[in-house]
C-alpha cells in the first residue's frame, strides 16, 4: 500500500499543483488517432488514444480526474446514388454508380447487384428498377436505383436505299431517320463509287447542314448510279448501297 500511495503522490505532483480554491474542468473532447493536447489556464494536458484508464488523484491542495469515453453507437451508413438514363428504347446504355460512402470506420464497403455482379457501378441498363445491397461494418442495406428514359423516340436508324437529287423538292437529299437522336448524332459517314474511291464524307451527319445532296467533295454533281456508304457510330457500324437517280 505504501508503494501505491507513493506513485499516486508522484503522479499528482507532476501533473498539477492546485490551491484549495482552484477548480479545473475539461469538457468531452474528441481525440484523433494521433492524440491531442489541450491547455487550460497554466496546465497542459496530453491525451493519447488507447489509454482507457479512469482515475482520480488527490492531495491536500486539489484533485485531477482523467478518463476517456468511447461511444458505443454506430454511425449510419450513407452513400450517394448516381444514375444515367437510357438514351432511347432498347439501346440499353443506362448506368448507375454508388459512391461517396460514409459511416463505416473500416472504410470497407461492398456493393452487390441483383444480377449477381459486385462493384460500385453497373452499365448497359435499360429503363427500370435495379436492386442492390451495400455491406459494411457488419450491416447490410437493401436499396434500388431507377433508370429513366431520356428520349421516347426509337434510336433505330432507317437507312434509305435511294434518293433523287434533281431539285424537284422531293428526296433531293439522302435522309437518315433518327440520325440526330443521341448517341447517333456523333457519327462519321463516307460515300464511295463502284471503284472504291471516296467521293464524299461527313462528320456528324444531321440531314440539314451535313447532308448528302448528290455531289462529290468538289461540289460536282455525281452521275446516276449505285454508290456505297459506311456509317460509323459510337456503338455500331452500318454499311450498304444507295441508288442515286437524276
């Protein structure tokens, strides 16, 4: 017992010397993993995480109480859902991403989708509801995302096989249905003669400014005949023949 009292006396003496009228109070303090230092009046307190000792040291002139409090409640798991709609029916280019996770101190999150895939994101989605689970810190959260539809008009292209650029106001240019509907609007198209020579090309063909009027790259009218085209899109390439009739 003598040894125990001696240690307490040394701890108290080295920590602070108080008068009978002094009173010192420190409120609850959040301590980072690297520890923390707090100064009150002329006293400096140094805290180190991992010292769960609670004790009171006293002498004839005052007392000091120290301790650490560890909360038991878990923080709620939070995250952000990002979605990109399907551009048009049956294109299946919708996307979803789960990101900005918070709440799990281990920073270990697993996202599982209804199709069995695992990962923060999923692609090639059509319009509809997609379910997923987030697993973190021994918790499992069930949630869903909705993929909308950006354009109700079909994305499908209609590539006509003939046109007649004779300035009669009917079929004077080669028209492509839905070429301006995203993502079809990002395109490259080239036209070739029967010998395989490129005679005209366009970037972002739009049926108005960028549209084939039956002329070659030099602005000269092409003769009646069969021509070949290659249309490149971000997701597919189309090719075929066109009959030009004057």
